[in-house]
C-alpha cells in the first residue's frame, strides 16, 4: 500500500499553469526584506548578525520563483540555513539565524502546491534533514520541537489541499468542456446532416424530372437554396460559439412544436407528422432532444430507406412520459450501415443523459423504426 502510494506520488506531474510572479509576490519579497533588515539591526542577541542578515535578505527574492522552480528554491534556502547551522556548530556558538528566515515555510508550501512528485519527495527529504539537524543541535524542549514540526506539516498540508482542490476544478472544467464539445458535435451533425440530406434528395428529384417538367427543377433548386442557407446559418452560429470571445446568437432551440416543419407531401417519400396526448409538460431539454432525434431519424430514412414512399413521425405524451416513433416503409431488404454512425450514437447519448431508452431496428410491419421513450422532465 505504501509502495503504491509512493509510486503514484513519484509519477505525479507538475501542477499545470503556475502563475508568473505578480505584484503580490513583489510586495511579499519587499516585506520580507524590510522585516529581515529591521530584525538584523535591532536584535543584538543574534549570532553573526551582519552575515545572517545579508543571507536572509539576499535570499528573499527566491520567493519570486517558488512556483516555477520550487525544488531549487527550497534547496537553496534550506541549504543556506543548514550551512549556517554547521558553521555555528564548528565555531562553538549558538545556532545562527533570524526569525525572518521562516519564510522558508512559504517555499515548502509552494513545493507541494506546484512541484512534481519527485520534486516534492526530494524537497521534503531536504526539509526533514534540516529540521532534524536543527532539533538535534538546538533542542530547547518538546513544546518548541513539536510546535515547529506542526507548523511545517501545516504548510505541507495546506499546499496539498490547494493542489487537490485546483486539480478537481481543472478536471471538472475539462469535463464540462468535453460535454460541450460533444453536445455541439451532436447538434452540428443532427442539423447540418438533415439539411444536406434534404439538399441531396431535392437535387436527385430535380435531375430526375427536370427534363419532363422544367418548372419542377426550378422548384427543387429553390428548395436546395433554402436548405443551403439554413445550413450555412446554423454552421455560422456554432462557429461563433466555438470561437473564444465571439458573440453568439442564441435563438430558441427547436422542439416538439416545430416537428410540423419536417412534414412534406412532395417529393417522395412523404413525411407525415403526428402529435398526440399531453405534450405541454415536456421539459426544455427533452423537448429539444425529441426534435433532434426525430430530425436525425428522418435524415437516416431519407438516406438509407430505399424505395420508401412514406416516413411517419409520431410523438405521444402520457403519464409523465414522451414517446417518439419514426418509421419508414422501405423495402424489407433495405440495408443499413453495419456499424452505428454518429447520428445513432448521438441519439443514444441524448437518451442516456435524459434517463430514457432507445431502440432502432427493422420494424415488424417492414421498413425501419426508431423508438425513444423519455421522462417528460428528463433525468431527476
């Protein structure tokens, strides 16, 4: 258990995006230097007062690099303190040092907060050696010994806690960004794929009957122009969302009430839309999801249902549930893609997020059916 934890710690990378030294850091360094000078001037009981004052004040600027080079900073300051302690022992005098030198605790905190696992282990090992040497050579009683250790442990614990909280926030932020990207990908696929499929169908129709009925070809071209304009508008809206700092136009998302716009009587296949039951209590997320799933199921029918003359979209609401069923009367031998595409994958993700069920496959009466069952308010 301990070995596993140590290996995990040693493999820990540095904390991401350490901030550059700022105004507060410079104020901190200035305050430490002023306090160190004042202590060196007015404390006459300090051994080697000029030397320790110069060392304490001279090392204060390392605080500026405590986030980007935490191990180096800890080793430099603690090493200087250890050197002074060894020199005082050789000279036979009391341990030399100023109380201001306790700013090393800030460096220990930064080491745990920003350093890699290997840096943390190495830095804490140096701190333990220096603390052990100081306790052995300048022991004044258990109260001071345990008090000093408690302060050191508190600095380490605070750094670890802040690091853990920042990592959790970063992971949560990454998860939100990932979910937003997946959501945008679903919307982009559902909306744009539907319009492009409609363009393809209109183009095929215009090419088929254009020679016999030139006016029908013109109608198909007008429909293609309309679908292309809507596709371009939706793509531009999503690009605005994806571009940092760019304003986005948040139009109301289409829902069940907008399904009637998918109906058509020409060209084949005919698309029939039926809304039944109580559909007034549907939550906004479910409302948008039902529309997008119906749109995607219709797109798949237009693309894959060979020989289909009719596609039916039926939405019914009752007892806190809303049910969507999209069927076509394509030939029994009609083949669908061997593996689910992004459209079916997106429908499955929507249903799962909302706590419903989805089924897609051959219908008993022939053709293909997509059925979804969702709670009206989504997952609670």
